[in-house]
C-alpha cells in the first residue's frame, strides 16, 4: 500500500528561495582567563584570530544586519529555519554568493 501525498501548494513553496552565501565576519571576543598586564592584553588582542568563516542562507538583510540560517525546511506547511544568527554588517569582512536553492 502506497501513501499518496498532495503536492505542496503553500504560497512559500514556489516563491521563497533563500540565497546561500559564504561569509567572513569578525566576532567580539572576551578574555576570561585572569587579570593581565597592559602589555599582555594588547598582545592577546593583536594575536587572537577573531574571524569567523560561515556558510548560510540569507533569511533577511537590512542596512544594519544579515540574518542567516544554517538550514531550512521548505517541505512543511510553513518554511522552518534553524541555526539562525544575526550579524551586524559592520562586522562583515567578506561575502560571496554561492547559489539559490
């Protein structure tokens, strides 16, 4: 016995496509180790890598931020997203379009 499912006809199924991008952005950092001298904290700040490399789907983009999802499910009655992060545009160092799905 085979189950038959109706085709997806929800308005988002045909119209909503998220752009996939590769993005590099600089994250805020905190040093929680202990008290440090001025020279030690400057050395830490100058040598720590704070660039994040990420791939995601653009859910929303404004002049102030980019809202990315790491995954989405378009095969539901409503599109569901997961692993979302809101990145201030001033933190973005590099971005490259991948494709649309």
